[in-house]
C-alpha cells in the first residue's frame, strides 16, 4: 500500500513523532494507522536513547512560589521550536512545582518523584523519556534552586528564557523591581565582597595584560589594574548597580528608601554556559533531507 503525505501528517498529528519516523512506522504497518501508532509507542524508549546524546542548549525557565517556599528551574531542549510545545512547557512547570513541594536533593531525586502526563509515568523521569520519544528531541532538567528559609519571595520571568527569584524583607513592589532589574542587568552577587574569586581573577588578568601593553611605570600600572578591578566589582554586584528604573540611585539606595532588604537572589538564563553544536544539528537535518529524497 502506498504511504501518502496525508497519512504521514495524520500519524504525526496523533503522536507528535518526527515525520520520517511516522513514514517508517506506516510502511512497516502496511498502512494500518492503528498498528503504526502502536509501533511508534513501542519505539519511544529507544528513540529517547538516541536523542539523549544530543546537545540541549535551548529551553525554558519555570518558577513556582507558594508563600515563603519557591523554586526556579531550567529545563533544556534542542531547538527553540520545542520551547513552545505545550507538553514541554507543562513538564517544566510540573518540575518547578515538584521542586518547591517535595524538596528533592538533586536532579536524580527530582526525576524519581511521582508524576504523570501525556500517558507517561509514573515518575517525572518516565514522563521526560516519554516526551523525548514523542516529540523527537532530547530534553533535560539542568539545574534548580529552592527557597524555604522563611523569607518572602518575589519572582520575575522575562518570557521563558530568563528567570529570577528574590528572597527579601520589606516592600513586595521593591522586591519585584529588583527581580526585574536582575533579569536586565545580570549581577553575579549581592555585594562586591561576594563576587566569586575566579571571576575577579579573570578580570585582574585582563587588566594586567592591558596595563602591560600601555607601557606605564609599574606603580601607575598597579593603580590601573586595581582601578579596573574595582570598577568591575561595582558593575557586577547588585547593590552597586544603578537601579534600572532610576539610574540616579543604586539598587542599595532604592532598597533603603523603601525600608527593604534583599537577602539573596537566583538568576537563570537559558543555555548559559552550554556550548551549542550548531554544525552537528545542521548535519543531522541534511541527513534527514537526504533520507527523504531516497525514500529511506
């Protein structure tokens, strides 16, 4: 029986499986739609294994806040297209809720928690694997942060790619403004003293190289280096940054004026630090196109 494009489209609509997988299943099933759908379901497990080696540099940040308990999580996938998939978005939100409610110790513990979606389960990890097969892309839980120390919480999501949680005392409006400020200005710490040592050393190395190029005397070069480092510390620490809504005052001054205090914050930017293997993805697409032309 000839496998038509409309048959492939119908099976794809039912399963969300990749087009080539749908065509193969229909061919194997002799055009029987129900049998082809069953074949795809059976193949989902092995499909998840194949996809699991691919880089997940896209994704979303999801958050959950319930009183003084909250969570922020980054869930990755391979392409921006999947970040708009309802099943993927539901998985990300469920993961954020589970982190807040169940307090898992790590990603493995999170995956072991009870959760069912789209006919998959009984754990979150089972749902993740099932959706990899259904959607045809690798996806992974990358990192999460949970707050439950009794402080008030405010959050801000910039689309689905940037997420912030702020632990605070005082004004909720001020805390929400700080969360938005963090998303925009991306500080790395609350104060200059808390900037990670490795970042300070990197900046010092750059400043030292620039000072050496300038040919200035050693004492002046040393002042140049120290000046550059101090400038950097102010630029990347939240309290010292000019407030995004009023650059005539620092964030610290704004907080004092509202009798508020930020205890800590978490900022997640999707894909930060993940190397995208663009060439590999392009080669994969080319291979699929070639396979389609030969009817494989």
